[in-house]
C-alpha cells in the first residue's frame, strides 16, 4: 500500500503500450529478406573492392582511396543514423520496460537476478574468447609487414606506462562515477552504463509515483520510441548498399593478401561465437527441456534481422514479440529484460573484444601474462556493458581495452577491414543471449499471475487503449 494516497502499488495501475507494437516498422524488413540483400551487398562489395584495388593495377593508390571513401558514404550515413537514435531509443525503452513490471517486488527480484546472470554469462563469453585465442594464436598468422604498416599509420599509440597503476582505494570513486552527476552530458556523449543507470533510476521513480504524475512523461517517452523506430526504418533502406560500400572500401584499401592473413582471426571469432551459441542451447535444454533446434527456428527471424542490422537496439520490438509469441515468455519479463539486455548484455561483443585484444597483442609481439589476461577480462566486462547497441561500436570501445593492457590502439586499423561480418555475427549472438535470458528469468522469477493470465490481461489492456485511443492507460483497482 502506498501510504500517502492509500492506493495500491502504482506499478499495478499504470500500463504503457509495449514496444512490441512498434514491430510493424521491422515487418517489411523481415518479409523483404533483408538478410539476403545484405549478403548480396557483401559479395558484390568484395568483388568491387578486389577489382578496383591496387593489386589489379586498374587505379592508382590515391584514386582507389578516393573511390573507396565515396563508395562508403551510404555506409557512413547508415552508421551515423543508427548511432543518432540509439541513446533516445534505449533510454525510453528501459524506462517504459520497467513500467511493464507486475509489482515492485517482482521488479526488484528480476532486476537483481538479470544483472547477476548477465555478469556471469559475459565472464563466460570472455573465458571462451581468451581460451580460443590463446589456443589458436591467430596473431601469429599475420605478416609483420602488415603490422608495421599499421604502426606507421596515424592512429594513436598507447601509453603503456599506466599499466598496473590500479589502486583498490580508487574503487569507491570509480563506482560512484557510474551514477551520472550530469545525466544530459552522459546522454549526449553516449556513456551507456551511465545512461542505463539514469534510465533505471528515472524508471523506478516514475513507477513509484501516482499515475497522474507519471503518465505524461511515459507518454512522451512513447513518442520518442516511435520517432526512433521510424528513423531505424529509414536507415534500413540504406542497409544493403551501406554494407556493399563499406566492404568495397575496406577490401580496396587492404588488398587480397592482407584479407587472407586475417582469415584465421575471423575464423577464431566465428568459432567462438558458435561455441557461445552452443552454450546457450545447452542452457535451453537444461532449463526448459526444449529441443534447441526448435528454439533456434522460433527465433530465426529476429536473428536474421540482428545479423542484417548489426544493432541489438534496432531489433528490440521484434525481440520482445518473439520472446512472447514464439517462446511464451511473460510480457512483464520480456519487456524488462530485452531493453536492458540489448544495452548491457553483449556476450558476442565481449567474446569478440577478448579475442581481438589477444590477436593484436600477438601480432605486435606483446607477451600477455596472467595479470594482463585478468585485466582484459575485467575491462571487457565493463566495455561490453558500455558498448552502445549499434553497428560498429564494439571495435571503437575495443580501443579502451587495448589501452588498459598496453596494446597499441593503432592495431584497430588492422582489424577494422573485416569487422562488418564479425559485427553482424556478434550482434546475432548478443540478441540470442537476451532471448535466452528471457527464458531463464521467466522460469526463475515467478509472478502472482500465470503466463496465460498475463497474456489475457495484456490483450485486455491493449483493447482498452484502442477504445480510448491512448498509449498509457491507468487502470483503477477493481476495474
Ligand atoms: N553491433 C553490436 C550490437 O548492437 C555491438 C557491437 O558493435 O559489438 O549488439
């Protein structure tokens, strides 16, 4: 009971429409087989890059660089548009997702368990990544000329002197920094962990207030979600040509020999992602006793879309719909776990970042001791949480990890050429991780209502929204 107004838990009164309803923005992309167009774009990109590249002698080095930049223009625009909307989309979705909870008690339980589960699986993904990289040693397959080439590029060099200066006394100060003292600054600069903390605090505050006060802000955030998904739909029109352009540019600049040298690295990351997928399927078998192949088939559309868009945030509406309608997860779980998971649960990205760090250390001939590997593990956990769920950012955040371990960040120039395919693949694994989390939490956090009761209630609420033409409805007790 809420003392002041003697009303029930406000969370049980206010009901914003689910993000799942914005799925119509993505339907066309699924039906139009975006993934196939993307694959065709990739193939054509590689061919164009090879034909126009310096190895065939068709164009001068300077000319091919200029052409590469122009070919990549739609790709740059595509990435910029998605990066532009990720912060508002995630901010609005986490807050409204919190408002989908059954009651405060359930919210607390699911929040703590979800975050603990995310941390454990992220650590596991990093362990898989490090073990694979240290066994296969992909960095030893790369020619020293190529490595020297990147050393002379104008990318920043790392200052290794700071390595090992970590002090336990600094920890409380570091923990405090995750609470943004300047939230607009965090939103503006895309500090994802701070954005998540800010969103959770605002969300919990909103659902603790009486609906008359929280409703207007929840409605405004609903508009923000709609705007963001509209921009996602527009940018997706560019996706196939964007992928074509970006792949042509990198193939053109790197040349066939360099690309071949990177094959072992690409193979190691893909193998790691596959192993992670197998771990998820084992979890599904143990926890739900379902056939993992059937599970994969039921989430196929969202995986293909994640692969095509390279953005966990952009596919959130379809992820929620898939979780509820294809795997039977309760809406109070999926609407909370998916926006949070899309933002901070990036097992595919964590696995990739740990392999990339070891690969570059090997390529630069840097020995990694136990201390450094541990440091990679800790920084990758933080970095993957802070990686925004948009295309191509996992590699940008990698610079931070490299810096902390003393690996030259100029090495990023080496791996960026093959990053498109790795980004698409790791995004599909990130999204699978979020869906598996939904299944686990659905089992682990029991609610007062059964799944069926929740589905019926949500359908009734949606009917009421239609009647009143409202996005956020308030249902008085006893109604
Ligand atoms: N594209 C990834 C995602 O949205 C993030 C990354 O770049 O690793 O999940």
